[in-house]
């Protein structure tokens, strides 16, 4: 028993040695870029701002960056610049291409470079634009909500180097004034004040992999549109977006999207060097459908 | 070959070259019920020679010279028994001992209190939870074995809402849960709030917190070995309990060739829900859980015993919280085992078990007319065979195999169409051998090797195990253990809700998780009826595989690509002071713990503490017999706040397919902040008495008596600017009442 005090002393020493090598770090302001290139559409605007401390008032108007040097470059297969497109500031935090109407090319690589005055670091990000795809057939242009026959869309595939396609499907309600919400969404609005009617004008699926829809021949996508995707009766526009790697990482990890323990939060995967944000690209296809009460 | 011959020679030398030795062997039982007692001690009075019963309640004490001996048989919570026996040369005497519980005197048994030479029962890394204590402790609605285990040093809870066991820095899936030797894959009720084990059915609960011997395997961290009762061999007996959430009934008794036991438990809140539905919205249309436990023992002969045990439990919840929103949850477990124990001789004992286990979960969500169904099942059929060979007091050898086949199915249906399907199957075979060498009273060396093969991924792993014990005196021993451990399964779970748990297997490109454990122990009896134990552990973890939490749709991915792979470590110290007898009994346990994980792509690849990491954890459990029929029980718990990730900054995006702006956190180090400390005081009073010829027990308890609103986690609301933080709290003050009558 005489050994007990000595053992206890060793234990206490070990405990103290183990305390604590892992402390909470402090907020460090970072720059945030945001831009979404869409195949065969003009080069988009770019939003550039700074992060703010969590417990402070957030205002993009105040945090938007000014006088940044912004260039989007089209790269060739070897990574060399094939064409460079400088941007100019439109308003605080918003930058647009100097030259309008430059179309984004599918299956090509683009690079963003941003230099912010006073910041020693250049912000860089690259994206490969997904291949274009389109709707080949739709079984109906008018459907009854929750009718036995659902909306079925056949579409071509969007190509992407080295992997299957990743898609997001969005429903845009085109007339939220004259048409009602479908029952589930109406219930949400009626029962809580956490939701407003307006926010259901856009409904988006999570990321869905091509393998879910690929027909056996591997050429076409066969999509049966779920009723949960329709929030309003009346005219709706259905948008399918094929995502690049940056969009895929960004959307799947965006706040609240990851599955974890209660209260667990993590940084969004941004694939931006020298800052954070998204420099992503997509290709898209749209159709319109009218949803009537059954 | 030479080494093998030397080994055999060493093992048999006492018997071959010594004079004809005698032995005693048999079972140690409860005198009132005939239940076998696990880890009871048999010691020759006045000496240090002794043995302990195994998990079948069987002991063997060999290598004795002819003569007259007084054997002292002891077991915690029971009066010690002294039996004088004369053994002739070479005699192998079958001696079954029967012990009376403390405070119960039985004339027909020779009983004498023997507090001298209190034998230390626990091996390194092992803890026992007396079932009586489980039934006495203040409980949230229902006595629960896992919540009781969470009070032991080294075992922690994630929250008031979870019965999950976080042992020595390991997540719940790193603990093997065995019920009568059968693996239970989701041992929970009410989606994680309680464990599945009905306390009325239990005989013994042992926890191997770490450094466990080669007999066990299949998990990285620990083993919880639960044994149901065999059934009363003396008379028909039973009990009925009415509680606030559930009621239980148990019956047991003898028959011509053995004994039987049957227990049932079911939730009884439907009438309350029906009343609430009249006035409140969002009340479940259906909610219940039940479980059944049964065992039938058949004494085929003096040396052969067969037993069949089964367990079945199900949880159901049907709720329509909103228009066009329907949730139907159903999950449960079924297990069955057929066990045969055979005594070949005084030196050779065998145990063969055929096990079957099935876990199923079929949650259905129907949202806005779009159904989503996930069906997950785990099926596991196995055969275990264990042999114990005890040729003398110096050597004993154990060996065995465990072979089986496991199938895990996961099917997702979205909108009536199969969106994902997987069938993971693996045949496995594990074998082990371990040798225990006791060259003297003071020293014990146990070493062994376990090998495991899983056909899924064609993985073979070898796991060496070693433990050493040195007794400084009868009241003081030092222990050390090392072991390598592998795990071929990973559990995808959410701490808050176990009804969606999914098990995944190793496979092509997914290697088994591995780890090394080092344990140092110090066990002492400083004063009569007191124990003071300390253990330190250090463990590593490698090849941990978890489903990538950011990958929601895994269709089209190669199996290995849906995982993230990492490593980790944990170290800590555990201290326990226990008073095992007296009007005031109980224990004070303290744990210092530190555990970290590392996954590429998270926290810049730097080690971080998982959410359940607690630096300090302290539990005080006290039972005080106020008067003959009144007992006070109290539990106080204190723990360092759990780790959480604090948002440091924020930003905002305008994604083209989301309505309005999307707010986003900016976080720094993962889990680098701490929630406020956790503490809670529970008290209970028990009244014992006689009613209608039976014994009754009325319990009145208050959980969280000073209504400490412990923090579970934070949520953040970006609709406020600046963003606001909301606290999600754990249990408030709660009453609990139960009434049990035993007959």
C-alpha cells in the first residue's frame, strides 16, 4: 500500500501533461467568392465578400469587397490559359465580365483568380463544366396532383470526366399568387410560423446520382418525378442541373446537409484556394408542366 | 514441434511426475433459486489456493494432495459458506456449493460469514454490475442495465436520451453486446432511450472494458456479457411490476429435469396517449415496445446440461405530425441460443452454443405523397465451442472456435421504386487458444492468440493477448494487459435516435478496424468491506471506417468509396472506491479520459475529440438501509461538458436552386469548445413489505432533483441577425414510481 501515493502522483502528472493541447481558435476573417457557371450560358457575375464574426450583424452590402482584380480564364487541356476574361466591379461585392455574352463551354476547364487589395494571397479555384444534356420526352405536360400516373421524363446524360453524373432537381412555381400550395406544404405553413408560402416557390431535391435513373442501356436517364417536389398547383418549371465536382462537394456539405450527431456543424467543402466559397459549374435542362388538383 | 512438446510437457508435468493428485469441481449456486453464480470464489481456508467459477457457474480446483480441507466459497452479496471435505489420493470429487444471499438464512446450508481474506474478484479491465443494484438505482421511467453501467468508471453516456455505451473512448459499435453468448445488434428500446434487457430476466452482467482475453473478439474496445437467469430450481416464483412507462411480469420454476424462466415487458402508455390525442396535436397514433425473454434448462445428466434461450423485442411508432406527413417506425431484435455444457472430467469442461440473431428496422416516411422506406436487416447464425482444460493449479488452457455466417441487407425505396439495394454477406471463423500460468500464488501470466477470418474482403487477422497479475498480498494486486483487437463491422448511427441504425461490413478496399490496448491495474482491499481500484489505459485505433457523412446518395459508388477512413487514440485513468457491504454501500467512481480521432478532410487532418469525449467523469452511487424495510438510494453524476464545434463566423450564398439566401457557418477547430459541465442528482426511496403472501417493493424516485437543465446541444437560427443560439436541454426534474410484487 505504500506504493499508492507514488502511483497517484504519477497519475496526476500524466493527467496534467495531457491537459490540454487542443484549444478553441479565434475567428479569422476570410474572403468568400461565389459564382455558378452554366454551360452554354454567358459567364456569370461573381460575388466577393468577407466572412463576419458569428455573433455580429451580417450584411453583404457592408462585407462586399471593392476594387478586387478578378479574372476568369478558359484553360486548355494542359492547363495553359486559352482565353482570359477580366471582370469589373458592378457594385460593392459584385463583379461582372468586362465583355458581355461570352458563353461558358461544356466539358472545359475554367479558372478563377481574385486579387484583393491589401491581401497578400490570391484566391484561386478551377472548375470543369459538365456536359450538356436535354429532355428527350415527357409523358405529359399537364398532370393531376397525386394521380396514379406520375410525371416521367426521359433525358440524355450529362457527361463528366471520370465519374457518373450528379444531379439536382428543382421545381420553380411560376404563379404563387393564383394557385394554392399542395397539402403537405399547406400544412407546414398553417401549423407553424417557421415557414412562409413564398419560400416553397422553389423546391430542390438533394443531390441524386445518375445511377438512380440510368436505363439499362446506359444511355438515357428515366426520371419519375416525385410528388414531394411539387409545392404549388398550377404552372411549374422543372429544372435539372448536372453538377461539377465543386458544386457536388459544396452542396452536399453545406450547413445542415451533412448527417451527424445532434448539433454537429462542420465547414462546407469549398475547394477554393486562399479563401472559401464556390466557383462551380453546371449544365441544365428545363421543362414546364401544369399541375392540376386531382 | 519441439516447442509444442515442451509446452505439453510443462502443462502435464504436475500430473505425470507428481503423486496422484485430487480435485474438486462442480457448480456454485444460489441456495434459494438454484441459479449458478458467475465469478464466485472457492478458496481453501487458511491458504491462498483457490479458483473462480466461469460464465456457466462451473469451477474446478485441481492438483490437491489427499487430506482434509475446509473450502470457503464466497460471492458478492452472499454469505460465504465453509465446507469441510476429506479427499482421498487421486479422488476427483464433484462438489456443488450453494450460497445464501446476504440477510437470508437457510438452515439446510452450512453457512458462516467469512469476511477475512476477502477475495478480489475482478480481473484486469473487468467490471460487474449486480442486477440487484440495477433494480435499485433511480431510473428514468424504467430500470435499465445500460444506464446503470454508464455509472461505472470508464463507461460514459452521450446524453440523458441515450443508453449507448461509450467505453474508454470507444463509440458504441466498438462494444460487443452478448446475451447468453449471442450477439445483439441494436440493444435499444424507444429508439435508444433504454436498453433491451429486462432487469427481471437478468442473472449477471459483466463488462470487459478493455484488455480482454483471447476468448472474446470481434470488437475494438470492449464486451458486455449479459446472462439471463436459468430459472428457479427450487420452487415456482414470479414477480409483477407496474411502472410509469411499462409493466413487467416474470415467472420461473423447476420441472422434473431442470428449470425454466419467462419474462415479458410492455409499454403501457397507450391510454395516456389516447387522452392526449383528444386535446393535443402530434401525438402518436401508435406507440409501444415489448420484449420477451425465456429460457429452458434441461439436465441431461450429472455432467450435461442443455439450455434454450430466446429474446424478442420490438418498438413501433406511428405518427402523423402534419397533413400529408406520416412516419411509421418499426425495429427490433430476435435472438435464440441453444447451449450444451458438458463436464468431461474434473479437468475438462466444454461449452457449445448455437446462436441466431436478427435485427430489423423498417422506417417509412411518407411526405407529401412520396413514400421513403428503408429496410435494414442483420442476420447472424453461428456456432461457438469453448473448452477449458485445467490439469493442475499451475496451468490452465482454454480454446475454442466461433464460426458463423452474417448477412446485412439494406434496401431503400423512394417513391415506390427501389433506389438502393445492398446485400453484404460474410462467413467468418474465429479461433483462439490461451494459456494461464500460475507459477506461484503471487504471479499469474495469461497469454493467448485469436485469429479471425471474414470472407467479406477475404481478411485474416491475428490478435495476440497478454495479461500479467502480481499479488503483493492477499489484499493487493497489480495487473497489466496488452491486446490487439480487430473489428469487421461499423455502425452508422445517430446518437439521438437508434431506430435508423445501419451496420456495415468490411469488404473490398475496406479493411477491418484495428487497435492495440495497454492496461495497468491496481486492485486493493484497504479495509474490510472496502475496495479501491485503479486502472489506466492507452489504446490506439487504426483503419476506422465510417460512412462519409456528406455522401447522402451512395448509388453508383464503389463500396470503398462511400467510407471515410481514419485513426484515433484514447487514454485515461479510472478510480473506484467501493463499499461492498453494510447499511451504507455503494461506490464513488472517477474517470479521467481523453480520446481523439483523425479523418482526412476533417479538421485539416488534425486529431480532434469526438463529441462524446469527457475529460472528467464522476459518479457517486449510495444505498442506505434506513430501517429494516426502507432503503434510500442516490446517484450523483458530474462530467466535463462534451465537445462541440463552435461557429466562429458566417457568410451567405445565393444558390440558384434555393429560395432566398443560404447562410453558412465558418468553424475553426472541430469540437474544440465544451458544453457547460453536466451534473445531476437522482434520489429514490424503496419500501419493502409483505402483501397477499408475497414480498412487495414500492419505489418512489426523483430524477434530476434540483432540476439542472443540462445542455444537450446548440442550434443556431440565422433568421435573426445577428444569428441567435438556442440551447437544447436534457431531462428536467422527473418523478418515477414503480410497484413490484414477488411471489
